[in-house]
């Protein structure tokens, strides 16, 4: 596990009077809240500091939260959303920032996408976004887990359990990007050995030859000593 404690800001999309995308009585804001809350829990379980804009169904001002996120100075910024378009489009998609952090944002997005695809969800790929979370001086990933208005796609996240699975996938991707090992639920965190045992003393002997006659061995010792090399004879019976 990485020794340096990481920080992540999580922006949970919509909330309060803003439902986001709508499918009958299913609101995007509620799906986002399940995903964002579980993502926070999973990251904190791995000793990551988290700043999140909401943990209940309340509205928020994007500019105000992003100002807080800038002050928080995270190592990664994540935005949690659910898509909708024209009922025919489906799949996960993630937007990377195009500011100075475009390259690491690509790596972060790719790590998250890889874990999402492992769930069985299709992906529409990593896309550019020149404005989403551009104020943050860190890699960012604006995640749209799927299309609420597509019936087949909605089956990928139509229960809180499935939504939390997406959150876990996001967390695994973020931690993989950080180089932090994933810890399964109930598994104790690895403890660093702060006082490693002292190294055992090792001696390395140099052997210059073996002789069947002692006179030859004595001659070899004399030659080595004449050149300044300490040497001695050890008798070995065959």
C-alpha cells in the first residue's frame, strides 16, 4: 500500500430540487447519491481523505463546491452522474479534463473504465471535456455510469446493490491509479513493519584452488601472501 495518504474530491451530481435525468419515478440524483456515498465509504476504508458535496438529497451550487475542492487540493477529482439521451444510446462513459492534467486524467479514467467493464457494462470510451472540473489542479474523471432512459442499460444499475457495485469499481480504479492495493471487506489492512529485524552477518570466502598435495597448497599461499592477500589452508578430507 502507498505510504502517502491520498485525497479525493467527489462531486455527486444533482440533488434536492434538481432530479437530473428521470425515468418514471426514478431520479438520477438518487442513483448518484448511492454511488457517491458508497464510493466515499470504500475510499475511506482504504485510508483516503474524501471531500464530498452531499451525503443526503440536498441541492448544491457547483461553483461553491469546486471552490472548496480547490482549497482541499485533492490528488484526484471524481464526478458521479447517470446519463440520458434518446433511449437508444447505452454504456458507461467517462470524461477526462483537457487542462495540464490531461495525461494523468487519461490514466485515471482508463483505470476506472477497466473496472467498470469488468462488471459487464459496455463503455462508450474516454472523452474530452474542457470545462468539467477544470479548476482542479489534479487528474479528474467525470463518470456517467449508464443511460437511465435505455431499458437494457438501466438493467445494469437498476438496484442499489448494482449501483454500489459501480461505486466499488470506481474505487478500485482510483486506488489502482494511486498504486494502492485493494483490501477486501473484512480483510485486515497490511501493517508495515516499522522495526525490521537486523540483517544477519554474512561472510563471503574466496577460494583460489584445491590441491591434492600439501606442498602445492603451501606454494599457493606463499604466492598470495607475497601479493598482499591474507590466505590460509583448510584441510578437507574426501
